[in-house]
C-alpha cells in the first residue's frame, strides 16, 4: 500500500510557523500515551503550569494550555472575558488583529477598532488619546504581528491602561522569542501557541489570566457562550486536589509542550531572546549582501519574523517552490496587501540558529 507519510521528509521550517520541531520534542511525542487522569500525567500537567509561569514571567495561578491552536487560545480569552455590550478596543495593524475583530463581533461586543497601517507599529500617542477620551472594559493588541513582522510596544501601552480595563495580549509569535513580561507590564489575559517559539507541533496553546480577569469571569452576567473553552470548567481538570474530567486532554501534545517548555527554561528565557536577536542580525546582514530589504523599520522589527521585500522581477511563488522542492526549506509568502510582495522568514525557537540561516542563504544564492 502507498503510505503518504513516506513522502514527508525533513523540512527546515523558516516560515511564519510552525517552526522546525526540536528532535527531543519528537521524542516526547512518542512517549507512551497514558490516561488523562493518570497521576503521572497530572504531575506533568502541574509542571506545565509551573513552566508556563516562568515562560510568561508571571505569578498568575491561572496558567495552562488550551487543547487547540493559537486561534483557540485567542477565542478562549475573548469568549471568557467579553460580556455582551462590553466596550472593547482593538488596536489593529495586521492580519491577526483583524481576526480579533471578527471574534469580538461574534460575541456582541461594543467594538472600537483603532487602525494603523500594516507594516507599522501602533502609534502610542494616538492610542493614548483614544484611551484618554473613552472608557473600555478590554483593550486587545497583538504583540508580535506575524503577518508583517512588526512589534507593538506593549510596555509603553501598558502604562496607559486604566484600573477598570483589562489588557489582553496576543503572544503567539512573541512567547520565548522576544522580551515579554506579563506581570511587570500588567497584562491581564495572554495567549500563545506551541508551534513557534516553543518549537512543538501545533495543538496545545498556553493562556494565562490575572486575578482581575478571573474575577470578571466569576462575576459574568451571562454564561460563557462556549462550552469547550469555558475556563471556569476547564480549571476543575487542571487544578485542585480532585481533578474532574472536562474533555480528554491531547496527552501526547502535552508531553511535547512540556518538553518545549523545559527546553526554553533550561536555556533561560533571556538567553533565548538574545539568541533570536543574534540570529536575526546575522540573517539581516546576509540578506543585505543579497540585496534584499526589510519591510519594517529597524526599531519595530521582530527578530522572529523577517518580512523581506521581494526584488522587482523576481517571482515569489517560483522561488518559494524551488526552496521547498530542491532544498527542503519553507519560507512564507505575504498576507493581505503584502501578498506577492514580501517573503516572511521566521526565526523561531529551534529554527533560530545561525546554521539554519546559512542553509537558507546558500539556497537563495543558487536560486536568485
Ligand atoms: N495570532 C498570531 C500573531 C499568529 O501568528 C497566529 C498564527 O500564525 C495566530 C494568532 C493564530 O494561531 P493558529 O494558526 O495557531 O490558530
């Protein structure tokens, strides 16, 4: 019989995610599956919560992975925190904050969207003006905009948040790759994923909530409108002396996440951030020599996602197809207004090493 899996070969993943999976994560995935209430598994769950506190730099009790990808974690934050007609501000400068808008509309939020150009960071002075003149229940922002390679300045934004507002942050591409301080920056709800900075396959996505967020969930006027993502129910499985079944945890994905978090914390969070910066600088100088330019200004560039302008006369699709077919390297194309105009080169987690940059550059030299 023809087994399609035999066609899958080692591929260097240098796109917007997933990143290349760490070999020890593959090993973790193949550990024997046990029951979701097995004490050995509960022990691993508890350690995942501890490791998440380290990774997010928080003392929050409420840290755990959602069974699903980053969008499920995004939805978890909105679905648990928005009551109908809550006033929500979305700071929008890319594809993923458009997704936020879609989710909030479905939940009946009273929505304000503050738009900035894609490829530019949110202007803090304009955000300050908006916040000064309005009162919001929730302000939501994407830290690392994977669609364009822009970093939003959460540290500065956090100083503007009023006491009765919750700050909700998308850290899907930032966790483990750039500076992120949940407690110091007063972040109330945050979510990420497994397949970028943690170099696991997609499927288990960390979230963390401050006490302020938990209090809001407990005082909700309406039932959380989504059964699967109801944090007040899921917590009964993830915390306490008597664990209660909610849904069957994806056991082996949790093994993988555990190993990914161990890798990050053993390296040291700050060391990991620095490695991403160093690898990004190396990539930038090599790409400069090839005549490629960045889409984003230096000050707001993400080390983990490098959006490069495709030179005139070069065909986007044929270059990416050749990278994949002849060199087993994946990079990403542009999204929205940048489709066909930029390449997105991800340096995330296990992919963020100079040897991987060398492999890409030597392939690009042959192709271009
Ligand atoms: N937010 C950001 C910033 C992302 O980059 C992504 C995915 O790339 C998502 C949310 C959605 O995550 P997922 O595709 O894992 O559902």
